[in-house]
C-alpha cells in the first residue's frame, strides 16, 4: 500500500507542475497587461484633463510602456491557458493561439505606436493625445479579438 501511495504522488507531481506553470503564465500576462494599463491611465488622465499635462510624467510613462512592449512575452502565452482551459482564471480566447500571425501583427503595430508615443510624449499634450490614439487602437484590436469579457 505504501508503494502505491508513493507511486501515486510521484505520478501526480508532473501534473501539478504543469498546472502551476499554466497558472503562473496567466498571472504573469495579466500583471503585464495591468502594467500597460497603468501607463495608459497616465496618458488618458492627461488627455482628458483629469490631471494637468506633465511632460516629464508623460515621457516617463511612454518610456516605461516602451520597455513593457519589448518584453519577451512568449512564456505568458502557453498553450492550454485559454478561457476554455482555465475558465474564471484566464480571459484569453482560444482564437489567440490559432491566429498567432494576426495577433503578432497587432503586437508589431503596438510596438510602432509606442515608439511614436516615446518620440512625442514630452512634447505637448496635443502630441501625446494624438499618439495615444494609435496605442489605443492596437489595445482595442487585440482585446476585441482575443480577450473574453470578464464577469
């Protein structure tokens, strides 16, 4: 009986490790996206006039966003971490994995839009607000295609 219990535990460890890796990947990508949102919030608040435009803060947010879009995200998007695989935990639609070329194209456009923001964020509210539109377009395209609604 003791050998059976030890064997059962040993056989279950790889499954637990895979589950932990999937959960860790989902948490990492959600945290990464929240970091995007924090920088976007800085731009949006200034563009809407909720806070005064601050060239240094806008540039800092643009530079931080520039770092975020350059992070290798491949470990965040493991197969088996979609809404179907992890309901209530993941909000990534399964289509993301079957449309990697399309998702990648949106990502490349996002990198370009963020680079454009980095060039103008500290130049003035109008320039920053205009660049924000390009970033927002890419956020919306990806979320619309690949993010399920949260309950």
